C-alpha cells in the first residue's frame, strides 16, 4: 500500500509538472480555482454570536498580518 501511495504521488507530480510546461496559464488558473474554492468552503457562514464574528475577523487579520510580515522579512 505504501508503495502505491508513493508511486501515485510521484506520477501526479510529474503530470502536474508536464501540465505546467505545456499549458502554464490553464494549469495556473486551475490551481488558483481549486485553492479559492477550498478556501471558500472552510470560511464559516453561520455564527452563533457577534463575539464569534469579531473573533473570526481578528483571527483573519492576525493571519494576514503574519503572512505580510513573513513576506516582508523574506524580501530583504
């Protein structure tokens, strides 16, 4: 079973690499669409209280801030 998982991962990596080499823009937008859709699926849409909405907003702000600071530090 382990050999099958490793083989599938390697073949999928080669397939994606070849797809990017031959059809870069289509592959890029396909990946972008998958990431966007999965992100939208995990964002909560029903909240139990206004405090929960505020907490979610603060968590999102903290995540964006951390990503910005990390990118800024790596750009040096």
